[in-house]
């Protein structure tokens, strides 16, 4: 159709716009033209996310900043904001993809079928959310705090908007290391297009923290043979934690 560029996030119904030309500013009683109203500058949602995330100085403030963030349409279809679960002082922080149906209903990450597998995986190396010992505890969040409709993949725009919040979340929770659970989490936080089956099990850096990409438990439910790799990654995590004490 000859369109090669999108210049606006929201459609504009130009038929509904007033075709009359803008009135010429009227002189004031002092004979000086009054300034014409200036359109507010277009807000960049990623810059707005960065500013909101930077201004949060603890986890409660970060949650409040997400609740107040207006630019992500997913919030309108979600029942709950899914912020986190587990202990914020844990040595290990897991970042998944997005809430599914159960998570949206309960307002907690990883409580559906994939979440139950995640719990069993970490129980195998004696770790769990809510463990009283920070060395054995997990802290869990997602790239997206709102469920995408029909569990579709988050778009590049949605991921870019949420990235500043997740990076701030990690900085405020101060884990020793981060598990990037699945391809969306790894691609978003490492800013890479490398596939998860290629980079899983390879230690990467996220700022000054080690980060380990792993296969998502939902993937393991569909591909049980890949549990062998997941087990190797859990052992690598366990070994890394020992070297960091
Ligand atoms: N999958 C995720 O990545 N996160 C959840 O919270 C649930 C399923």
C-alpha cells in the first residue's frame, strides 16, 4: 500500500478531527498576542518506565510504580499484577516470562503446572521459595507482571517497557545471582537473539551479577527429554553458589 513507516502508537481518526483552521491568537488588552496552546510532548513509554523504575528506592515503591505505570495495555486485561514471590533476601533470583492463567488469578508467579515443576526442580537441590535460610531460599519474578491474552508471547515493545522495571527489581532484591528462566527472559535481559537451547547452562553477566539461562519448565513439560539439561544446569547453579560463599 506504500506505507513504510509507523509514526504513532495509537490510531488517529482524522475524519473526527475539527477541519477548521486553528484560530489566530487574539491580542490581549495590552495588545500582545496570547500564546497558543502547545501540544504536550509525546511520552516515550520506555523512557517513562526507566524514570519510574529509577525513582523506586525499595521493592514496595517499585511495585507501586508498576501499578501506576499506564503505558502497557496488558494491564487492562489482567486480573492481578503479579510482582514476586519468595524471600527478597534470597541468594538466587529467578526471572520467568509472564503470568499464565493461574498466576493471573492468584497474583503470584509460577503457581500453575510449570510452576509446580519449577518447585520440584529446585527442591532437588534443596532450594525453595520461602525457605528461612537465604542460602536455600528463592525469590521469583517475571519479565511481565501482567498476563498476555491467551498466553501469547510478549511483544518486543512490551518487553522493552518492562525491562527497566525488572533490572531495578534485581538491583533492589540484591541476589547473588540470577536465573533467566526461558527464552523470553534470557533474550530480554541479555539483549540477545541467541536461542535458549544454545545459551542455556552458560554463565553470563547481568551488570555485576552472574546470570544463568535455563530451559523454561513449560518447555520441559513439552520436551521431557530436555530435563537432563535442566538437571545439569541445576548442578552448575549449586556449584556456583558454593564458589561464591
Ligand atoms: N511461566 C512463567 O514464565 N512465569 C509464570 O509466572 C508462570 C509461568
